């Protein structure tokens, strides 16, 4: 189960995002994303070596939970 040569940052068709990419997505700092991970908030990451990576499916799950928490309908 290695990285596919077709697209960097994917494994078996799943796209993975770095802490820095998550920070840009949510318009916050990388340190805030790291803090979220420490306190158990935010999308659940997967530790790969020394890096923490996040799947697109996990980001969608987290965003859906935010929509429910704020009373909005998930699209």
C-alpha cells in the first residue's frame, strides 16, 4: 500500500492533506491545527512517520459535524 505515482499525496484513491493545507482550508495557523489535535478537536489525523495527515473523507465528516452543531443543513 504505497503512494500512487499518478497523484502525489494519495494512497489507494484517498487524498491526504498536511497540517499546513488544513490550516489554509480553515483560515487559521498550523499551530492552531496542532492544538486542535492535542485537545481532541477538529478532523482526526493519521500519523505517518513524523507527519500527521488528514483524509478528505475525514475533513468532510468534520465539516458535517460543524454544520450539525451550528444547526445548518449539510450539503
